[in-house]
C-alpha cells in the first residue's frame, strides 16, 4: 500500500506570495492533518480534515487554510507569505477504523521564504 | 500544562546501550499511544503503536504504557548508530480528538 505523498517536496517563495501544498493520504484513510515543523518548535498542528470537513484547528492565523476533496486528497494554502513561514510542512493521514488510531506522515514539503 | 510532556534531550549513549525514552501525558481519557522516529530533514516514521496499558515489543523496540501514572516509554535494546534520530511520542484520542505530540527527544548513539 502506498504511503502518504506530498508535492512539491521543496519550494522557494518570496515574501508576500502565496503557496499551495498538496497531500495524498494512504488509500482508505479519510483523515488528513497538516503540521508545521521548525527547529526547536516541534510539530505545530495546523488543522485536520475528515470527509471534507475541517474538524480540528490549531492556533495559526487565517493566512493558513486548507481543504479536502471527495477522494480524501488535501491541499494547504498559505497566503501573504512571511519569512517566519519557512518550515517543513508535514501531512499525515490517520486510520480511525477498526478500533485503532494510527497516524502516518508524508515526507514533507520544505518551504523557504526569502 | 502541555498535554504531552517530553524531555528534548539531547541524549547521548554508547553503541549497544539500552535507551529509555519517556513521556508523560495529562489526560487519562486517551488510550492510543504512538512513538515516531524522525531522521534529520525527513518526515516522522511510525515506530510503535500501543493501546491501553502494558508492553508491546517489536524487535529491539519495546513500548510501555503505564496508565496509572500517565507515563509512556520506549526502550531500545542494543542501540545502534542508525538509531540516532529524534523520537516523538504522541497520543491519539480516536474519534474526533486530534493527535498530540511531545516535542521530541534527540538521541545520539556513539559508535
């Protein structure tokens, strides 16, 4: 079974621009979460989607948004990029069936804002 | 108080040592616990998954949950330099609760 895939893997943007990151979950997983990871900050939760509905949200400004499609694929958008948005953005898909709760990560998209 | 507390380390051990990594959690309602390994500049990899209390073993790795003290541990036997990574503990709530992570412990195994 294929794992979580994320595109693109690397991205360089300029301040003020916007960016869209894409994530395809493991087949059959309906939950997709997004995290931001920076050195020393750990994993910061952005949001989680389940069956196209956002059901959990972290403490990030409205510049960060996401959506999930009917095939469970998800996109994350960051508008008006700031230097501090430079980070590894991780997508994770989660089993929530059969009495289990396991979350699997993709390789991440490394975003650099200049 | 953070939901999941984890000492960031770093932790340095000689090759072949037994490593003990620990986390505490604050909400006893949660029953699913995970350990991840993350190499530098890579996504976290799910190592171990446990439910409820007790031990779970997989090769050189043992995950332990003590619900009475809200303590979760990962033991690595015969540690290898390839085990050098950051280890993150996490708890899942099932249902509609998001997964919550510790900050991660950086481990270095010295040859």
